[in-house]
C-alpha cells in the first residue's frame, strides 16, 4: 500500500512532463516561424522538399515491426482481448503504409527515370 503523497507525486509527474514538452514544442515552433520570416525578408528562403516515398517506407517498416512485436506480446500475455488492439493497430497502419509505398503510381514513375 502506498501513501497518499506518493500517489499524488506519481500522478503529477506525467502532467509536468507533458506541460514542459508542450512549452518546448511551442517555443521551437515560434523560433522556427521567426527564422522563416527573416529568411523570406532577406531573400534566402528555400522551401524544403518532403520525400514522401522514403517517409512512407520508413514509417511502414517501423510500425510493422513495432506492431508485430506488440501483437505477439499482448497475445502471449493477455490472450485474445482488447489489449491486442495495442499491437494490431500499429501493425495494420504499418502494412497500409508499405502497401501505399508499393502501389502509388507516382513512386513507380520516379523509379523509371
């Protein structure tokens, strides 16, 4: 049995972490916004290109691997039940990303060049 003060501390730690993380993300986005504004003002801004092909392959592989391990873990630990969704959801999303990588016609055209 834990004391009430220990339970309060354990409940406050994640809240503090989320708040600090939110503050860090806010100031990063604010700094990045001001940096882009100054680059546009000085004429040195060049928009970055987003490589959807590499992103979909990387995310697909990572989610499929993570989802497979979690699915096996929850299946062995809890059996068939709602806990299994914790592994099946990333597994299915990963497989969908890999399918997107494979069937997207834009990706096939870029490989031909």
